[in-house]
């Protein structure tokens, strides 16, 4: 089997980097070897114009020695300046590289905010605090301050940095830290960051996001949804329909059995059989839900997360393959699209086709493992092995059963791509991302689309749907007092390109939930159904259902009815989002449509209409 096309990246540069390091290259200074007192003072007191032309590069070596250099940036466009650190300048004794941009600072009380690639926004109100985030769903960071606004877009080694926000004595700074030692591989491409500046009414996070969207579109990394649906009826259906996931069952591994066998693995607890699945679909149709994309979750051998990478035989406790085929056929007769859920990142030793040679290796040669889940100890596989050994046969079998639509692969878009250090199949993070995309391309070809769990955009070029964009407060780094709120930064970049549901908490948004007593989980973060409803509208979400018991389906029908007049917006870019009143927000789209959401306890007047408290209204282009 051929490997995926890697022509998008010139991997000969990896070999070149090896050769350069082997020749003993040290860190190459860009302007000066060491900053003298006069030069450093001049830099720190620089004017706005000077600041956008220079950056301080701080290098920490493995022996603890640090080195600062001042690098002049290259002007590459109107108000766009580029930092480039070539791979030959990054020696093997480098631990990390900080890039300190003079405009990326502010003082407590200053008007403005910082934003991170996961949508977190914080204003300048604290004396001290720190965020260090390794998971960057988008490779960007930005700040608005008294001088204007900027966004830094990391274009080289974009999987190898953390975003750091720090406040000390009321002084704020945001910067990227490139984790060179952590890579273990030699650098496989130059560090490249483009800094875009915005002034006046363009100095906001919307401009930052649009700059990144323009970059992604211009290089054809992504293609608008309205173009991708042409000739693809499955994706067009996905864009037109809500997503309804039904979990069949799981092994409840309460004893945390790490290495399961067929003798000691826990029994499968059944939630919904395939007969139940068919009942749910029939009732939805009887209620008047004319279109729905159904997803069979945990259908595979051993149930949810049961025996991956093994999928077949279909779990008999749910009815086996014959019943699953019957359910698929019923969905087709009802006019529903139907797909299934799989996972490529959790391999369990209980699987018939478990092979230790498939598992990704850490730099020290150990197996790359994570938690003990339903199937036991989960191991991260090398994605080269996943692509070459497991995809074709599985996809052929699933397609033969009649599954068609936006095929759901768990986890892939929820993590930073990880490396594999096995000498038989080494992959750096970029190569892992390429194999993940190659799998996404196969899913599109076989089923019509590729959906996954989260927003990490290493798979943006093949992703069609994100189950949730953020799982705040638990799964977006750490909850921190430095953060004020989540803004739709991701949606401004990708709405009209990738379908999405905004929050983990907005899954099942119309259904009431018990008030948690403590330890709020992501699903419970927005506990009021009215707030969840507004968040779906404000963030341009695709209604999604998953964790309910599917006994009362009327709220799904209510969501379906409410979605019909607004779903056309899935094809439009989100161009602007901002506050237009106390707890009132406007979301503006590329066709001129606006959605105004009123979270306040008072009526809000807009364009001759009154928007009631905890309600929203759609204003179509030209509407008064």
C-alpha cells in the first residue's frame, strides 16, 4: 500500500537539518550576538513603528545558559511582518526558544485583551497570573492594547510551541515558546511567525481571525463548504441536518483492569440495542423531523471504546451485524443519513489484531500510553501504521453495510498531533498530521465526509464537522482567573468551511439537566437550557444530540423547527462578533445576515424590533 502524498511538505529538509546539526552548527545570531545595555534600553523604549520591525529571540540551552538576540523582521505585506528562524540556526543543544514581541504587552487597567488559539479572551485586570497552553487548536495568539491590535500566526513548527500569557506586577505579555528539546526530532522546518497589525475599528479579535482565515483559504488549505458540497450529496445532507448520536453500550471498567482478555474483560452494559435505534428513528420521523444525520456509537466489538483497533464483529449484545444492517436500511427508507463512530487513537491489548509494533514510541523507546478506559490501558498508535494497516479493510466493510455521510472519528481533531519515535516507522508531528489527513481524505472518498471530536486544525483541510469547539471549563487547558470568556475566534475562521457545535455543554442543548453540586464537568458548564440555546445561535452551531436517554424526543423536534430558518447560514462566513449592549451580542455573516442574542434580563431594541430577555432574533440582509 502506498503512503499518503507528502508533497505538501518537503521532507528532505529533515535530512538537511540532521546534516546541519551533525556539522556542529550552533545558534546563529540574527542581528547581534549579545544585546548591549544601550541597545537593550533602546529596544525596550522603542516606538510603535520600531516595535513592529523587531523581535527579541530568547534561547535557552539544555545546560541552562540563555541567550538573547534582536532580530529585524521582514515586511511581507501591508502591516504584516515576518520572523524566520532557519532550521540550520537551531542547534541540538537548544531546549526552548521564546519569541518576545514588543507590541504583545499591556498594563493592568489598559483597555484591551489577549486572545489565544482556543478562543480564550482575558482583559487586563490582574496583578499576576499565568497560562501556559500546549494545546493550540489554531496556531495563533493576539492582543489588543492602547497601540492597536496584532495577531501572530505561527506558520513554521506550528505543532511545536506553547502559548504563554503572564502577568507580573500588573504587566501583561503573551508569547510563543517553541519546545525544541521536547521534539526529540531535529527541527523539520523553519520557525516562521507572521505578525499582522490592525488599527482603529479593525483592532479586534474579528480582524485577527479573518487574517488567519484568509491565510488558510489563500493557500488552499481549506475550501468553503458551498464549494465542497458540489457533487457531494452526502456532505450537502450533513450541512442541512442535525447530528443525532445514539450510544449502544460500554464495558464499565470499574476495577480499572489494565490488560483485558476475553476471560476477564467486563461485560458490555447495553444502553440502546439496534431495535431501540430503529424505534428512535421511527419516532423522530413521526414527530416531523424530516432530515437527520444519525450516528451509531459503540456499535463495534466490545461496545464503546471496547476493543479498538478491532471493530468487527458488530457487538452481539446490541443485535449483531444483521440487526445493524436492518437499522441502516431503515434509516435510508426514512430519508435519514446514517454513519458510525470509530476511534483511531485508542489501541487495546484485548483486541484480536492488537500489535505492539503499531504503537507509537516515545523518544526513550517506551510505548506511548494514556488512560485506562473501557477497553483497558489505551495506547496511542503510530498513524502511519493506522493508515497503512487498518483503514482500507474497515472502510470497505462499513461501506458494504450501507453507511454513508460524515463518518465520525473520535479524538483525532481534539489533540495536538503526536510523534512516533519507532525507528521502523518514525513520524514527526507534521508527518502524523499528514497521515491523519490522509485518513480524512479516505473517509471523504468512501463515505462523503469526515467528522471528529474537536477543533484542532491540523486536520482542517479534511474536516467537515467538529462535535464541539470548546469543552470549557475542563478541557481547554485549565480554568484560570486570567480568562474572561470564550469568544468565537474559531468560528470566525472556520464557519462556512467546517460545520461545528460550539461547546461540549451545548450538546443536547434543549434538554434540562440536574444542577451539579461540585466539580462541574464540561457537559454541565452551561447548565441553563436557555443559555445553551443562545450559545448555539450566537456561535452559529449545528444542533447536536448525544447523551440523552432518547425517551422524550419532543425537544429534538423543537430544535429541528428552530433550526430550519437559520441553517442557511452554515454556508456563510462569520465576519464579525461583538457586544452591542449589556450582555447583548451581534454575530454578522458574509451575506449581511445578523443574529442578535440577548442574555440580559431586559428587552433590547434593534432595527425596529424588540428582542426579549434570554432570546435571539435573526435579521436577514436588508431587514429592518
